[in-house]
C-alpha cells in the first residue's frame, strides 16, 4: 500500500497553513471537509475542476498539514486534521470553520 507523507504536528507552520488557505478552491475543500465531518474522497469534493487541479490543491493542503489523506484501494479519503491543528494553533480552525459555514 502506498503511503502519503503528512507533516508531523511540530513541523506545521502557520505561514504554510495561511498560504494553503489563500486559494478559493482550497478553502472550498476545507469547507466541505469541515461541514461533512467525515472522510471524503476527492471525487466527492470535486467542483467541476480538472482532476490535475484538484490533486494539486489536495497536495498543498496536505503539505501544509491541514488535511490527512489515506489511500484505501483506489480511493483517497481526506479528513481535516481539526484536533491536531487546534492543539498546534488554538482557536484557528474553530474560527475558520465558523467563517466557512
């Protein structure tokens, strides 16, 4: 099974998180994950954007530490790292989720 790299909590930087959130497409991905409160496949979140574009956005979010992606067969299931990010940056994710409702 292929593994995807996720940054450890202590290596997540606020500037990387903010950069990842600076794009409307990535904000929409985060909004969907926060709203659904469950793992979603890339296809469930796709908003009529090319697959390559969505892959790029997921990669940026993952590298910033905002999401975790698990590969199950052919599916990539994504979740928001809410608890971990709250521990690293108290209040940030709760405020973001409130704004994105």
